[in-house]
């Protein structure tokens, strides 16, 4: 794939990549960085000081080398990491409870620092101390439109990368129509199962409850989060291009609609699979376990090795969801009562203001015994590896877009329990459009969860979603290799970036 420019007077493209500083956004923008390096580019991945120090702590707890490059980042030539402060106190929650303040602080406080860093990086005549030439292009997270504008102001062309599903973006784009039709904000007493008619292409399956969570939370049309999502999505129309971690066949309807407004849209996903395919075809040794802000507990892989084929339900709510003690207890009892083996990721900050381990004493003896016999609870796992393990029969997921793609590639059917933002529409796609899982949204009682776990793991429904998931996985894997749509779109993106760098 490496295609350095034959004209040696033209400096090689150097792209600065700036993800919104949460795990899911960092993961897929790191995969993009790696693919661009394989295409001959220099890449500066810009993180926040806070996240870089978490990565460094993780790496020093897992190895003792003194290398300044965190070991949980891939050690790839021409890829370096720089950081700027997010300008928030160290103990600010960088999860769903604190993301709006994080965004505000990046806009107000960090953006001027970003601009001055970019000025330094783009004004060089030669290479810098790391051997990197001047930055010639920026790929910034599309939910940071002010960073995109700042890049253009400095004179560096900028492309937007949105890490959510194309379907959720299409809905965000249509927020003005949803407001105009009176479908959003929800009226008091509105039927959440009522069809939504103002999103072209989605009339056959979209219900009110499937709209992204800001639509259900908004009390008025001026709601801050609703307007923020509408504005940053509309902003992508004015950027040099839009990159999406999805693929043509999976979200053809939304992509077609988006392209009517943003013609230079590149669907190049799933990026984690594109990287894996590239590495395996080119014998590239992978040094990384992806970027992890939490320390990965790999003992779960040994536990999985000891479980029968497809006997385990893997449970995770992603990197930013926070839940109540009551919901966690309902899940716990249901998982044990289902009789299935379960691997459960419970992050240290999953419960608001409380350690989840406090709950243990309030559980019945029966539930504790069932947990010890059939459960494995860990704080963070290598998720892509877990989903590729033959013992995993189903993924009880919060329907984050990365998790959804990772499960699709693994051919693992899903039981969806969405929390927020795009997760409500993603779970509808899984349950109703692709039919590779069950959608449990808005239910959180132990009886329903137990019933749904059993249905997703055994019986006729389980066989059907498993078969569909298996077929979809094959199709998706084909998209990232030569001749596949994501592979070809990626080649077009490379040419587009090169044309901007001249
Ligand atoms: N993840 C992981 N280990 C875990 C849980 C999650 O590596 O124990 C990764 C997962 O593979 C995915 C990301 O964290 O790439 C979560 O992103 P997603 O878009 O699914 O959800 P978000 O965290 O943004 O809600």
C-alpha cells in the first residue's frame, strides 16, 4: 500500500489527527492513523495530557521499559503522539456525566493552545527534531468543529471524522426537520412506539424510542445537546471531506442521504478490521493491544479458554456509560439466574459515586454462589480478542458504534441495552434491520433481562440471529480487502488527502 510521492521535492503528507478524548473515538482514529502510516504518511496523533498520562501509567504498570512512547500505543515508525491540556481539573468525570463540560473546555480553553501548536507544526521549512515535516492536513473529530475551523484559519486544510454510525449522523442532520414536524421534543404522553416520519429512508423501521437520546431528553427545541449535535453535523458540510467508520452495504440508505449533502464522504470501516487484514497480509508485527485508558485484565482470556464453545455471554457497557446501583443489581441477578456463564466488564467508574464491589454484601447467597460458579468480572478486557473467542456466544452490549462493529466482525449476535446518544438507533439496526440480535432498550428489570439472555443464547431465535450474524461478518470482512468498498474508498481518501497537501 505504501505509495510515497515519486517527486522528492514534494514533502510527504503529514496529517495531524485529533480525536475527541474518549476511548471509542481514540480507538478508531488510532486505527486510521496506522492505515495512513502504511500509505506513506507521517502522522501526529494529538491526545489530551490527561489521557496520555493514563496511557503512560498503564504502560508503566505492564512493563518496565523507560521508553517515552507508551507501550499501549503502537510503536510504529512515522507515527508520534503529542498532547495538549483539556484544561479541566484532574478529577473531572471524563465519562457521560462530564462530556459536555469537556467539550466546552476544549472549545474555550484548549482551542487557542491547539491553534498555536498547529502554527508551530505547519510553518517549518525542513523537518523537526522527530524527523517530521510540516503538517499539511488535519483530520479532526467532527464533534470538534471549532478545531476544524481553527485548522483552516491557520491555513491547514481539515477533514472531519465522525466515529458514530452513519444512521445516527443522518438523524442529527435532520434534527431541524424533527423539530419542525413536532416529533421532537417529545410531547407529554407521547407514544414511544409511534413511527417517525421525518427522516428520509428510515420510515419503515424508526420509532420515537429509537431516536438518539438527546431527542428524548430535550425539553425544548433550543436544548443545548440537541443543538450541539445538529450544529456539528451540519458543520461537516463545510469541511474538505467527511470520514465515517462504516461501510456501504451496512448503512447504504443513510450514506446515500448524507452524500446528497456531503458528497466527499468516505465510508472506510470497520477500521479495526482493515488494520488487522493489512497487518496479516503484509506480515506486520502488531505491538499494540489498542489504546487503553484502563489497564486490560487479560486473565479473562484464560478463563474463556476453560469455557465450552459458545457458552459465555460477554457483557460490557463501553467506556463512558454510568449506571445506578439498582440497575446493576437487576443485571447481576438476571445474569446469574439465566444459568449462563458470563464475562462481565464492570469499570471502576461505572457506578456514580460508589465502588461496585460494595454491592457484593447486599446480594443473596445464591447470587454470590452463582457468580463464583459461572461468572468472571473484570474491569477492562481486550474486547476485540474476547469477541473473537469461540467460547463467546453472545454480546450483551450498550450498542456503542465501535462495540457494534467489533461484534459484527466477530460474527457474535448481540443483546442490546443502549444508554445514550447514537446507541438507541444502533440497537434498532441490530434488532430490526440487520436482524443479528435482540433490542432490549428501555427495559431494566431482572425478569426481562433473564428472559432476553436465554432467548439470545439458546433456541430458535438464537440460531436465527447467530446465522445472520455469521453471514454479515463474512460480508463485512470482504469490504476491507482489495476490491471491497471500504478498501477502495480508503484509496480514494488517500488521493484526496494528497491533493489537499499540494
Ligand atoms: N473496550 C475495550 N475493553 C473493554 C470495553 C470496551 O477495549 O473492556 C473498547 C471497545 O473495544 C470499543 C471501545 O472500548 O472499541 C468502546 O467504544 P464504543 O463506541 O463501543 O462505546 P463508548 O465507550 O464510546 O460508549
